[in-house]
C-alpha cells in the first residue's frame, strides 16, 4: 500500500494512492491506483483562480496473468474546474493470446466532455482546438492479429474544430 503527496508549490498538488499485489505463486499481478492532480496553472492556459483550479481525478485497476499473457486494465478520469464538471473519460483494455494472433480490445468512452476538457486532453497548443457545448460517445477497437474493427459513436452539440486556417461550421452530431 502506497500513498504520497507531491508538489505543494504554487503550481498545484499531486496525490497518488494504491496497491500492487502479486499472487502467491507469482502467476498474476493486480493493481488498484488512484491519483488526483489539482493545478492552479496549466500549460498553454496560464494561471487560473483558486475557485477555478483544474482538477483531474483518475482511478486505474487491472491484472496481468503471466501464464496466459493476458492483461485487463480499466481507467476513469474526471475533469473539473472549480466545482464545475468538465467531463469524464473511461478506458478499458484487454489483451489475450490466441492461435489466430493476439486479441486486443480497447474501449474509450467520453461523457459530457466540454471543449475545455477536450483541449486539455489534446494538449491545446493554440494551433488546433475544439469548441463545443458538450460531447459524449465511445470508440471500440477490436483487433485479432493484424485485423482491426473500429466503431466510433459520438453525439455533441455545436462541435467545431478551430485551427490557424479558421473554424469549421458548428454541427450537432
């Protein structure tokens, strides 16, 4: 069991807690971790007020089976600015060996993401960014060996991409 708090500087605070367990025979590794990052300054956005500090809360769990070379990992990430929710992201990843090739499944789900959260995730550098009221959806990727099946489903209100060349017209999806 581990817990740590870092960075009580003017920039913010990072807190990490969790467990890492190995099975008695050493065949499996399990983890359960949570972390929280609260910042008063974000690269590319400058300083924010105390009531508007950006907080990212994340949980991660999973297991790896050494004998079957199988992995399952889940993560969820919540974005907030002050007390206002900016959205949630959930990720699920599985990997197993198969006679037909490695089987991998990846799922990404966005829930009520604002343009502020989308741009934070993309590392907004000013060259390209999104504008939107909210966006939700999911992408699932299923792969067996070299064969991939990708299925995206998104909904959004007034979604625009903005770049140095201009902005796309707002669309509802």
